[in-house]
C-alpha cells in the first residue's frame, strides 16, 4: 500500500518539476532559434520534447520515461559551454538540482556524477583555469547540498507518511487509508478476476477490560491482538485498526473458504493466548468476500453485518455466508454460516 501511495506522490512531483523546467527552457529555445544558434537550439528543443513527452505521460498516469532526458541535457550543457562560455555554465546549476527531484536518490547521484564527468572537461577546455575551477567547485557543492537536502526531505516525508497512516499504539494501519486500500483491492479483483475477502474483528467486552484492569492493560491487549493478527496474516494482507477495539483485515487473493478458515484460526489463537490472567480475551469476526456487483461500501457493510450477528449470537465466533457445505474441523466449533 505504501508503495502505491508513494509512487503516485513521486509521479506528481516529477510531473510538476518537468512542467516547470519545460516552461523555463522553452522561451530560451525559441530565442536560440531566433538568433540562429542552431546547435544549442536543436539540443534545447530535444530537452523540451523530452520534458513535454513525460508531462503528457504523467498526465495520463503512465510511467515516465526519463532515460532520453539525461543525454539530451548533457549534450545541451556541453554545447552551451562551448558556444557561450561562462554564460553557458549557468544552465548546469538547475540541471544538477533537477535530477534529485525526478530520480530516486541513488540514481540521481550516479547521473550527477556522469554529468560532472561530461561537462567539467568542457569547462576547462573553454574557460580559463581559475574560472573553470570555480565553476567545478560550485557544481560539486550544488550537487552535494542538493543531495543532502533531498535526502532529509525524503526521510522526513517517510516519517510523516508513517505517522499519518499507522496507528501509533498497535502499529497497524489506521482507517485514513482504508477507502484507498479497499478500492485498490476491489480494482485488482475486478481486473484479474481474483477473490478478495474482508475480516471485520471486534474484541468482545473490551469496555469491561478497561473498566476492570485500567486503560494501560487495555492498550496492551490491543497491541497483543494486533500482534496475533500480524503473525498469522501474509505480507500482502493489510490490517487496519478501524476503531477503539475494532480491526479490519484485507485478505488479498483469498476466497470465502480461505477467509473463513483464517478468521477461525485467528479467533482460536486469540482465545487461547490467555492475554489476561484472570479472564479470557476473545474476538467476534465477520467475513465477507467481494462480489463483482459490490461497491466498497457494500462490501464493507456486509462484513460489518456479519460481525454484528457474531456479537448478537453470543460472541467469540466467526460468521460468514453462502457456503452451506463447509464443514468446520474439530478445532473450529465456532463457525456459523449465514446465507445472503
């Protein structure tokens, strides 16, 4: 989930950086054609075309292709040095920073190194040595400081994303990303015709746990339940804490049979874990598989309805639907089947 959100964010950044660079470079391209500086004009036109192409692709939510942009910028900078001298060096500074904003940090370092290897010899070939030395030192300085700046921004952004979507107590996802994840699961199921199942869990009589043992103990029980959920589910499954004592598990690729079995295993694990010394901790679970006609809210509502029936029906049980021939094993006495 985090990867999908991050990729969309990165694509938005790349789109706006490319668009800004396009607006900046295009007038100079026209000016170079007007003054018949054909080599620089053609090389800057190549940069403009690459920027425009990537802006269009990103607008259509397609993957950007930046591999042609870097050689185009390198050729443009070398020609600027050769034909315009120290004035041409000015284009190198935004180019150095540009790469850190449109590339992953590691790749940006290598691209900047390649750029410096390309343009520094040109600087010493065209410019006096004292000026070329200063240009080289300032370019290296810009590259290093830009890299540090972007690294710090990325680190802070990762922490902020984590704080925004992770429940600080249980370290599972909070409900802020729930609609997005359910929408993605629905889209995958629809596109690939693969099943996807929800488990809606609620800790039974949790208020009495807080009242009898205190909120510190209640918080510890929440963390332990979350740990059990994480220990039994796969990396591709996503766990949310949707309320005080409520959790939602998205089982990607699991049909109703598998979802019900996993739900019963989780119920039995939690009931047998003896999370409190003086009384058992149990959960009720509602299970719902996505149907092709479902919107996200309908899918979620059906899981909540099964959870409600589990709680009304005595708690510490799994309620699901539509599989009357399913036989619970000896360790699964609490599965209750519901028809539509």
